[in-house]
DNA sequence: CCAGAAGTACACTGATCTGTGAACCACCAG
DNA sequence: CTGGTGGTTCACAGATCAGTGTACTTCTGG
């Protein structure tokens, strides 16, 4: 399989062009000829490297997922305070949003690729579960009450801010503030209103 | 313009088929021939009624928006208690989700139609602003503190539950619970942790 | 020097896509 | 009876799509 081989320089350039075009214009709307043209390489090289458009789409999502996870990990790691670390993914999202203004690439990909058997569905589900687990681990490490429930709520806030991003409502600041409030509340003794029911 | 004329029975059937196919399989992935075939009408009639695929897409989103708003309005109106009414849109979302499992049709449409000049962008933005304003009005009517801020937070929770729906994480129950907690907290005296900062 | 890998140039297939033209039919109101 | 509206049938144009075949070049490691 071509996608398991280490990427050649030409393959990397094609993948970079594909990432930009797929994210900005949508997967179905972007043809392989356009990707080849934007990358400065030929369509033949694209097919020699990736085998098919579907494989290129999968590589695009995989690469993007790795870049995003690295950013989140880095942002979390720079937090000395374990309480601040719980909401660090929201800070990472702020950084990420400066250069990615078309919402979540994975939600967008699922919108265009309805077939549940497509690898994109597994990649997207894995990513969200990864973030959910990360929230859970961070909440546990910070000593939050009911870390699993808190993690789910933080995930909803995160995805909500991401989903409403293309609408220019500036929901990120509000959801980050609410996330911090939830973490703070979960550290206080007894079941507050955020934890009951 | 054909889209302003009152719809003929054939036009309604075509629009119904388009709604189902566009939502389930994506807009770009569905061709006009497929819509004609599923509706039992001809492609010629489709073009006589709607003029172009773009107009049909716009009609699809408009119709869907109206159906959804009617459901939300009805759900809100059946609430005797003004406090319960604030989170009624979350109950409407639960009903809606039973037959619409592919996330938000408008977010999905924006993913496929990157051109900001496309009417879909206006329709989607209008819908989210409508919900935001509705949350604000309901919060004010219920006597919540800082209704505008609460409305934004409720919108984020709503969209977060909707965005994560295709991932089968059952985030709707959790976000609904959190929404109720926020409303409850905003009714108690003094600035709680959910309102400060 | 040579073999193989990577990339180019370019023509091409077959399928699918949106959209049109034109003749035709059925029905209903005036 | 007649004209118009709504719908059908079917062929077709023109563009674009994913993907292939083949011969050529260029570079590098042994």
C-alpha cells in the first residue's frame, strides 16, 4: 500500500496542497487535477504516491489529526497548574482558529462522506474520543469531582465553539469561560448545581 | 423567479425527495438525475420548477429551516413554566434527532458550499441568530440574570450536542442537563460562578 | 557505468454532471 | 372549441471527473 510507505518530498507537497484545498473548498468540490496544479506536481505523481483520491483524503485527515493533537498536547504541557491544564485544549483551539476558520475538518468531512465504512468516520470518531479521554485524564489529575461527566460537558462546549465558528458569533470566549467555571465548580466541595441531577 | 411562485404538487414531491437525499448523502454527492428518479418526476420538471440545482438547494435549506423553527416554537409554546421554556429547544432537539441523525444540515451545507456569497450561508447564519435571539427572549421572560450571555452559552451547548450527534456519544442528555443547571443558577441571587469573569 | 527509483509529459478512456431543446400529451377554464 | 398550464419523453451538448498507459528524463547509490 502506497500510504504506508514513508512520504517522498513530492508526496508531502501534494499532501500539503490537498490539505489546504480540501479544508477550504470541500473534499468533493476539489478535483485531483486542481491539487496537482496547486502543488506544482503532476497528477501521475499524485496517483503514484497515493493510489486514489480516497487514499489521499484519508491521508489528509490523518495528517491534520496529528497536527492538531500535537498542538493540544503542547498547550497542555506548557501548563504548570493542573487546574489550568484541564481547559488548555480551549486555548489550543484559540490558536488553531486563527488559521482555520472553516470549522472542524472532520465534521465537515463526515458531512460529505456519508458512507460509515469510509475511513474518515473512524478518524473523526477516534479524534473526538481522544479529546474526551484527554479531558477525563486532565480532570482526574486536577482532582475534579465526577471527571467523566465533566469531560463530556467540556467536549460539548469545545465542539459547540468549533461548530459555531464559521458563523462569526465569537462563541469561543464564552465557551472557554464557561468551561473554566465548570472546572472551578467541580473542585469545590459538595455537589454544586453543575454536578447534581 | 420560479422559487417565489407557489409550489405545484410535483414541485413539492421533488423538494421532498431533495431534502431526504441532500441531508442523507450530501449536496454535492447527489445529482439532479437521482432526485428526479427518487421523486418519480422528470428532470425537466425539476428544472421547470426550480431553475437550477442551486435554487433547489436553497429551497431545501429554507424548507428545512421552516420545519425546524416550527418544531421549536411548538415545543416552547407547550411549556407552561417560563423557566422550563428556556431549555425547551433542547427538548425539541431530542425530538428532531430521532429522525435526523446526520447532524446539522446547515453546518453540513456550509462545509460543502464554501462560497460566502451562496444563499446557504445567509440561511444558516439567520437560523443560528434566530435561535440565539429566542434563547435571549426566553431567558429574559424567565427573569434570568445576564440573559444575553446565558443565551450565547445555551447556543454553544445546543450546537455542541448537534455537532457531536453523528459520533454516537449521547451528548444531548448531558448538554441538556448542563443547560438546565445554567438557567437555574442564573435565577439565584448574586453572581454565581457561572456569571462572573 | 549502471540499475532502479522518482518524477514528467501527454494523450486518453469512460463515466457522470448540470443544463437545454423540442415535440408531445392531458387537463381544465373561458 | 380552444388556449394555456403542467408534465413527459428523449436526445443531446459541454464540461468535468477519477484514473490509466506509455515513453521519457533525472538523479543517486552501488
